[in-house]
C-alpha cells in the first residue's frame, strides 16, 4: 500500500493527482487545498472518470486551513507541494518568493506533524528556493527533499528537440541542469541524443542553440499564451518523480537537490541528474561538463543563491 498527498488543488496539483490516479502509481491519493470544496470536487470528478478509465486508486479530497485539517494525509509516503500563487504574464519565478515562502513553510510544518517520514517533491516556485526552504524548515535528511524542475525542463527540451529534428519524442534523450529559471537552466545540447546518436548529427549548431533558447523560455512562452502558468507538463513531471520513488524504479532524473560539494557547489539546491528510489535521492550522478557548461552552472548557482538570500531577508529562515 502506498499513499501520496498533493497539496494545492490548482491546475498543476490536480493534474499531478490525476496522472497519479490514472497510472495507478499510488494506492491512495489525497488532494488538499484551503478553498472549501475545491479538492473534494476535483477528486469526485476523478472518481467518476475511473468508471470509464478503469483505475482503482483511492481518492480523497480535503479542505485544510490548519495542521489539524491535515489529519487525512497521515502516513503519506510522498507529499507533493504545489501551493502558492501561479506565475502571471511578465512575472518571474523569483518575484513569487515573498508570497510563496510563507505558504510553503506553513504547508511543510502541517505535513510533518502527520507524516514525519514523508519524502517531499517540490513544485511551488521559485522551485529551487522553495526546496531549500523545505529542507531547512523541516529539518529532515536531504535525500527526502526533491525539486522536480529538471524533470519538467528536460521534457520541454525533448519537446523542442523533437520539433526541430522531426523525430518522435520517445526516441530523444535530453537533459537540463542548473536552476529552474528562464535564465538559470542549462539545456545540455552536448549530451542530447536521438536513439543513441548525438543530436548534433541531426541538427546544426545554430538549430541546437535555438532549441536551447526555446527550452529556457518554455514556461514563459506558455504563460504568455495561456495567461497563467502551464499545468499538464508540470503536473505530469511531478507525477513521474513520485512514480520513481513509490515504485523504486532507480530512474535517473534531473532534479533539484541539495548539494554539499557536488559539481563544486555547497548549501544550495540545483538541478543535476540523480537516481530516484524508495529512499528518495539515492545517488547524485556526476556528468562531465564542458568548460562552457561548467561556467554556466556556476553562474546559475550564483543567481539561485541570490534568491535564497531573500528567505533570510524576509525572515522565512534565520541563520
């Protein structure tokens, strides 16, 4: 038996819960929100859909405004946090920090009361900083806090590689590391491949650069089109991370994790490839970077550190 809680019944959270249910990833999925009736209604809708689709996941919707309201989430194996306001047109992820830090910290404290052994998957933005906040606020082992940004960014990278090459996305391998931000992520074009063949054999240097640029503004592009943040790909990416944990698949997934010397960085969450399993982060995988990629990674780290400092400036964390 496995239990997953998704906090935040907005479009991303509900999509994540729906993917978890439809793919029978967990025995029970609990969806939590502060708005009365929202999570209950979405879970009822999903339950009705199960009659057609055929999944057997137990679905629970919960309205919770305090720690006591989180009692139905007790003994969750994994908790996905999507809480916070969505990014609006023209708004960077970093601008969200003042609002979302207090929300995420409150959620973490409420969850820990009922599920002290849970693994956290963070989707809330700015994601690297919210993952950092979660680790510091919860005081749990670093292997149990995972930011899902790299999984999402890599899916967008593969999307644009597919569009540019004309090859099916399932035959494409592509990885994005670094911060989960428009200017901090690093699509590794040097490592991208199509059915084991370097992507550079299919695409010119200029086209690969265009793919990387499109990937970096992938989220902002959708925000401009939709008027709010995307939800299908983020929700599915979050569910894929949960799948690797619940089913102990040992999948290698780019995720934002706490670094203590790896890749030359310390006391920071950044996207790097990791092995995911039932313990959470089971291994950080070392990838040899080009000089240009290494410089980009260092610059990404500096930018994320600057955002992290805001947590101390607003009092969300103390040294």
